[in-house]
């Protein structure tokens, strides 16, 4: 069963940070401000890159093991305030990766629905999509506000419920092991992208069904997996 007239929708579910947009520098900048406010010195930029994709409090907890839950929440709030202030000043830079628009066009032309599953807040995701003129292109938006974050399968399950898609007709696209692990837990196929924040070897070890190295290659990988699954 395939094509735009399929009775059962097909869904491509994208991660945001590190997959659709390159937000690492804005994230590191806000985390550095939060660290300073709490007397923590300067965070390791590579460590910050590795936790992109987790929900914010979980990300802070991963960076600051041994601290209290209340402290993690306080640092997360400082991060949110710093990021929001940077956005208001026009300093947040989250460019689309090359080839992403072409992939979105190709998938839509093939009748595949588009969705997002991200560790961002809904407010942050809305700002990214609006900034790139993508607000109306995604039919389901799953964020850290909606329940358990990655790698829990909750966001995939909600996206399936929103769209009427089934596991065999859904592909998750992401740049971190959290994305791939979430896909496996939800029993959907996955495409790992090499331009993000986790190494290809880790994506492969986590169980990614395909690895791609250019944005425009994502559509072919997704359509190939859907065809393999009989969708």
C-alpha cells in the first residue's frame, strides 16, 4: 500500500535540533549562561552537544550528575531564560541543514505526512518552524511538554495517534542515539543522519536502519524503508 491515496497514512517523523536545524551554538551559549548564574564555571561544549535531544531537565541532570532534582530544575529554568533572552535580541541562530527543504518537498510529493518529535519545548519548536516558514508543513508536533522524553516511545505513540499512521508506515529521522532508541522502542524504522551531534558508529550500534550523509538523501531512505515494510 503506497502513494498519496493510501488508506493508512505514511509518516516521516523528524527530530529538530541536529536533524532539521543546526542549533548547537545557541544551545551551548544558553547553557554557558546558565552555568555562570549557578557558579558552575563553563560547561564542556562537546558534553552539551551529546545531550541535545533529551528533555531539558534530563539534559541538565546528565551534565550535572549527583546534584539534587531541585538544582537541575533551577539550572534548566536559567537555561530557558537565557535562550529566550537571546531569541528576543535576535541572537539565536538555528539554520536549516542543506537539503532539508528538498527532502520535505519530496516526501510530501510522495504522499508522506510530516511530523516532528523533539526534546525542545513547544514554544521553542514553534519559533524554529515559524522562522523557516515551516509552520504548516508538519501535521503532528511532539515536544518535551507532552510527556516522557526520548528515548521513551511516548512521542512516537502520540504521533501515530494524531495521524492514524501505523508502526510499519512510520520512519523516525534523527541524529542521536536517543532518536534511534525511541524508534526501536516504538517499533518503527529509523534513519540516522551523520551531520548531527552523535557519531555515525553510535547511531549504527543503536540500531538505525539506514544512515544518510546529505539532507536530500533522507527522502530516498525513508521511501525505501516504507517500501520494504510494504507501505
